[in-house]
C-alpha cells in the first residue's frame, strides 16, 4: 500500500490486494498484469509495479531500457476502460559496473542449488534491480528461507554496496 492506495506488484505469482476491488478494476488489474507479462524486452533486471484507481493506472518501478518504459505505457493505454496512465517507471542509467554486478547477481541467486528452481520459466520471480551498486530484490518466493537465502547470496557479490530485500513470501 502506498499512500492509502492499493499497489499491485508485477509478479505472476501474486498480487497484493488490500481491499476487494470493483469488478471493472479487477478486470483492468488482470489485463494490465497480462500486458506487462507480454512485453518483449521485460527482463529479470527490470521491476514494474502498478496501481489501479478506478480507470487510472500508475506504473512504478525501474527498468534497464527506455523502450520497456514506453512499451509498458503504450500497452496499458490500449486496455479498454483505462482513461489515463501515469508512467513513473525509472529508467536506470547505463553503467558497465552495474551490468557486471547484475550478471554476477543472476548467477549467485539463480545458479545456487536451493534457488535454481526459480530460474525455470520465462518470467523470473526474483527481480534484480541495480542502481549504482545498490541492489533491490523484488518479487515473490515460496518461503522465508528462500527470501533470506537470496538476500545472503546477493550480499556476497563483489561490488555490491547495499542489498534491500523486498521479496514477498507467497501463500
């Protein structure tokens, strides 16, 4: 919840519903989630969340490519019933150091035997966002142990200054 508004994190495993949404909002939420999942360049190093208030959709998060930000807005604007889109997605600045950290984090997390099951499928449930050596883990995992293990693995990567573990434990 951000400022008393329901926020839906973009993961296919779960969405945070603070209160029952009207049927039209439920439909918009499902369609926004579907459209974002279909973005061609949306990757493991991108994190997009969204908020639906009536017929307005607010896009939040951080992506590595400007095209992902614009594609997300365009896709959501095309959903029937959406009147406006507030695109607050941050485009991360290019950084060879951050790129190197991203690759190391991917291998440290998804290559670890206890977490490698999360590497299956096209949309990875653990999102890795790197800004200037600071790491944020986003998404949904099966247990508190998996959440903690991902955080420990991320903290062990050279060049990482700080890890914020925002992983949610699914039901």
